[in-house]
């Protein structure tokens, strides 16, 4: 188990490092592309050199996700990001090769969209790693040994060997090894692991107590009501681990929305292109408008807001 935990921790550390490098590279390369917003001119070939690694190295994951979505005949956020940024990048490349001035290029739009969504991916990976650390912290709260009454004697057993109905003796300053009901003694118990409130709560005969909480200055005799996987602490750990293993409801909602949103956006972009072309006779103007639809429709808000909400909610 120890070796497996180390392998999992090492894999998580590698993923986090990779996400951090992607984030750092995308942000550093995107910053110079924003200079034209302040009136300065960045040569077109330099814009191309800065945007290409972001588009095809940092953004490679979006092409992979888009291809999988197309094979499954469904739309997702990766498909929309790939379409929008590719449209901006390729049209800018065409304008550059045609000799258009640098201020009319859209490499910055493609790069910044990918950089923003990469921020979201980094936040999501950070949330997963934080969750794993929190699970380990919760596991550390469970005492490994318990002092159980057997007739007139007290014997020390592994906490896993305690059964429902056993009477456990908890001395001052010790963590409670089981959930149960106080049948003897009075004390104050720190239940901050459940409530976040550090002030001790008075406990006496008939009061319920939770395993993992800390006994204060009195000795307690506790009749065990829940052990193992049925204890409150174990159920909290299972809930947190389960939340990490499957998609949150907000993520499933995003997937459902994307399945409708992506085809609609593509249809609107095509209609925009045809409308401008047929009504004005200018294909280039229609293409710029269609690219604008695709780029603006890239769900940067979902790419950032969903991972941020998960990170805060999981914590």
C-alpha cells in the first residue's frame, strides 16, 4: 500500500508539473501578442512564431479531444476551442502570407483563448491534488489502536477489531477511535474535524461522539455504535474520494450544454459567412465575421469557472 501511495503521489506530481509548464509557456508566449492592444506593432512573423507553439503544442489536447468528440458524433468544449482557435490562426496565417499588415492579424485571439482554458485545466489538476492530500489528512485522524473493556479488564486492540456494542475507554487528550454514545464520564470534545469549530463541546452520559475527534480533560466510556466503513469519518473519506473519481454535476451539465451549443455555434458561424458573402459580395469580410463568432463562442467562462468552482467546492 505504501508503494502504491508513493506511485500515485509521484504520478500526481508529474501531472501537476506538466500542467504548470503548459500554463507558464502559454502565458509567457501570449503576453507579447497582446502588445498591439496598446498601440504598438508586433511583426507578423514574430506573432506567428509566438502563436504556433501555443496552438499546436499547448493546444494539442484540444485537437485530441475534438477528434474523439467527432468520432463519437457529439460536441464538446474541446471541439469548440479547436474550431475557434484554428479558424483565427489559419485566417491570420493566410493574411500574413498575403502580405497584410500585422495589426490585422488574429494570432492573439487564438493564443489567449488557449491560455485561458489552460489556466482552467491547471486549476482542475490543482483541485484533484488538493483532494488527495485532504483524504490523506482525514485518514491520519483515525487512531490505529483502541482501549476496550473486556469484563473487569481493559485491553488494547487494533481499531479495526472493535465491534459494535464494545465499550471503549478514551483517556484525556486521546482521539476517539469509534463513533458511539457516552455511557460514563464527562469531558469536552474537540469536534472541529466535522464542524470547523475549535471550541470543545461538553459531553456526558447519553451524548453521541464521533471517531477522530479529540477528548479533552476527562475520561470517557463510550459504547460503540459504528465502526469501519460505517463510521462518520470513513463515510466522509468515501464521499470525498467518490467526488474526485467521477464528474461533478456541473461538469455533466457543461457536457450536455456543449452537445447542443457546439453545433448551434458552427451553424451560426456558417450562416454568418454565407450571409456576409451573399449580401455584400466580400468573402473576406464574411470569413472575419465567422471567425469572430467561433472565437467569441469559445467557452472560456466554462473552461475557467467550472474548474474554479470545483476547486473551491472540493476544498
